[in-house]
C-alpha cells in the first residue's frame, strides 16, 4: 500500500475542483431546483461519489465492453450540456421531468457534476497519481459538492431574482461554449 501524499492529494483535488466547477454550476442547479421544488443533495452527492469511483476503476474497461471510446462518451455529454445551455439562454424547456426526484441524478449528478470532462480527467489522473490519492481528492470534492447543493436555497436568496436572471444567461453562454469545446475536441473531422 502506497502512502497518502499530501501534494498529490492537493493536486488531484484542485484539478477535479476545476473540472467539476460546482460554483459555476450554481445557476443551473438553482434553475433545476425552481423547476422541481427540491434537489436531494444527499442522493446527488452519493451518485457523484459512486460514479467517479466506479469510473476511476472500471471506466476505460466499461467503455470498451459496450464498444465506446472516451471521445464518443464526451460527445454525448456535450450534447446534454448543450441542451441545458440552450434552455438557460432562451428560457425554454426541452427536458421534461416526469419524476422530480430523478433531477438529482440526471442532469445534476450526471452530466453536470460528474460529466464526461470529469470522467476523462479521472482516466488521465490515473496515469499520473496513486489511486488512493485520487480517491481522497474525489471524496473532498464530493463533500464540497454536497455543501453547495445543501445550501442552494440560501445562495438563491443571496443572489436575488435579478442576479439569478443575469447569472443564468451568462452561465448559459459559458455552458454553451464548454459544450461546443467538448464536442470539437472529441470529433475528428
């Protein structure tokens, strides 16, 4: 068993924090909460944790088994993010939630938090860092995700209706750019 190395844990945690971008996702999370009334922060956080840990260990093998490459997986995630961005910018609804409780899993846990970018990052981190240090980074990020999800109502009150509207449109454009970049970097045209 390799020792836990603080420097590696810090690096992995910061890389995952940047990729997950939970602070940037706050407008989307607030939008989803307004639609369904409640986001189950515990359920979403556990889903994020499980998705990241499972993908860390078997992601590349799982994609091989179903005949997918990482690029195809990333493109699929980019399309979901693209649709969410268009909803935010245009003020329309394409995602219809039959069961509000599933919003905590899709689209919040996946692909918004633990999406294609996070999954592909985990695969590349595996080549550079010890697995136990990556696991600690995953747990630390999941705890931060939980805190943000748990306090989303407070953040909503803090920003106010006008602030939320501005943030939603601005982040919608950023999310659209992220989706297009993810799509372009994974297509080989």
